[in-house]
C-alpha cells in the first residue's frame, strides 16, 4: 500500500495550511484503493451494488430476427417500388409461436409484434395500411425493404461485454442482465464505514438540552449520506473530547471498518490532541482547505489489531460536514467500492442575484435551481453560515464558485451541482 507521504509527494506546491480542493482530492484519490472481496448475488439483490466483473453476453439479444409491429411479413423482392402488390396470406406467427412453414413468392404471413420473422421474409408491412379481403392482402406502394424488423443481436451481441465491471447496477442494468438469461452476478462486497461524532457539548436526539448543549445532528446526516451510498454503516455514537475515549473509538473503528468518518475535533482549538493520538495510530495529515464551508479536515489511515482503515476527519459544523462529505469523502468511498464513475457533472445556470466571493478558495453555496422562461436560473437559500443546516435542507443544488473566481454579478453564469445526483 502506498504511504500517505508518497501520495502527498506526487502533488506539486503542497501546502497543508492552504490546500486547494483539487489538490486535496488528488492526494485522496491517489491514496485510496478498491477493496477486495466479492459476492455472488441473485440479480435483483444486486440493485445498487457495484459489478465486480464484466458481463459478457452468452447469447444474442434478441436471439432471432423478429417483427417490431403487428402486420404482415413479406419478401422484400415481392415489393415493387412505386406500385401496389397483392399477396396471399398463408398463416400467422405470434410472439413465442413461430410460423413453421416457408414463404414462397407472392405469399405473406400475418405477424404479431415480437414474432420470429418467417423463413424467407425480411420486411413487415403494418396492418393499418393494408387492405385485406379474405386471404388476399393488398399492400400500398412506398414500403421499404427491411422495415419494421428487429435484427438478432441488435441490442446485445453474443461474446461482447454487455456491462463493464465498476458500474453501479441501475434498474436498466438489472433488466439487461435478466435479458441475457443470467441469474446471478458477481458484485463487490459492501464497504464497511464506521462513523462517530465528537464533542463534549453533544446530546443525542430524544434527550433534553442543558445550557450550552446541542443535539448531535451530524451522526444523522452522516448515517443518511453513507446509507444512500450503499455502505454498511457502523455507528460508534458520540465520543467525548477525551484522548482516552477518542483513542478507543478510533481503534474500534480501525479494527472493524474499511473507512472511518468522524465529525468535529479537527478545528484549530482541538486538532492538537487529535494530532498526537493520530501519530500513534497511523499516518494522518491535517489540512486547512481553501474552501468554504469546511476548512479543517484530517485525512489518512489508522491501524488497530493488524487492520487498517482510511480516515476522514471532518469539521464539526453541520453544513461543513455535508459539504466535505460530498466533495471529498463521497468520491473516495465510491472508488473504494470499486466504482469507476465517481465524478458528477456541473451545469451552468444564470445567477438571479449577486454572490459574494473571494478568489483563492472554492465555495459551495446552497442554491435553488429553477427553470425560468426556458433557462436555468439559480438563487441562494439565504444565510450561508456553516452552522445553518436548513440551508442544505432547502437547497436542491450547490452553487460551485471556483477557486480563482471572484464576486458574481446578477445575470452571470455559474456552475451548479445538482444534489439529486449526489445521493
Ligand atoms: P468543532 O469542529 O468540533 O469545533 O465543532 C464546530 C461547531 O460544530 C461547534 O459549534 C459544534 O457545537 C458544532 N458541532 C460539532 N459536532 C456536532 C454534531 N455532531 N452535531 C451538531 N453540531 C455539531
Ligand atoms: Mg468539537
């Protein structure tokens, strides 16, 4: 395994006290590796899981040429360009009940959608345009040879990869696997992620607050974000700001999980004793990231009882937890799960109002994206403080203000990242 120092040494101009978002992600991505370990699951149980091996088509789909419409299967050579023809109907083919005979010159077969193309036919004339009188079928001019016919293998070709390893299986993939007749698939095992909140002021939901206390909300947002990513979550509760208790929690996490996500304890006032402990447990870097919200963060790995886990020490402020999770942790955990597609697209939208922004840091403001008069526009949710969790709840997107970007004027285009794609 690569050491954190090695991952860091690959990054140019590394400054842990003013680290641009892109550089922090460079270190993180070059450090994390996909977990080993597969399981073979029935197709439906694999929904949302990461495919571990390519699926190669064992068959052509469809397996035979077949009709795309209800109508009449004809021989292309019987059609005359620009003229009507009359053919004799000699039978019917249904989906699942092919026509057994052979079609000779001047003949046609009634076909239903999905029926195998009768021998010698290559074209389907839809029933709406023909005039049938008994078995005599009059076909108007203007038919094209090969029309309304689906070719064997036009969806999936035998011997070709149908789905590549590394993709998360979506509903269409589950159906596609079934269309190949495959009943079980190899997926990566679930990633185990431990998490806990730190802070002497924290009180679990359900208990009354005393002066100066706050309810622990981070463990709930963290649980939700991890669960949506498809991780197996291990909740280690609230841990007090005491070195012994923190060390015990980190050791338990390292021994039981692939990754550990914590909130709080990395800000300037608290980082010193966390830092000392981390030096004992593993290799962890403490960063001040050039971003807003979410400046302090710890990243590295910790060990206990011969096992090791990747550590993400997130800030304590509720919005900062979510922002750093989505922009650092999410992609790293997906890579560890074996996902090959971890990036999210940015859209462009017109700012409805001015937005304050200083060059030299990336900002993730919370926005509401709307279609207005045929174009995307975005406005902010209101106060953008890192403790205002309602700004995340109201938002449907992040307005991503790039590192070098300055203030935004009303009417300027800005980058927007949809929250729906994140979860
Ligand atoms: P810290 O990073 O530990 O200094 O915490 C920064 C701010 O976030 C403080 O106001 C904390 O009270 C608050 N905070 C820390 N942890 C949590 C949590 N689990 N739930 C809600 N607020 C928190
Ligand atoms: Mg704290």
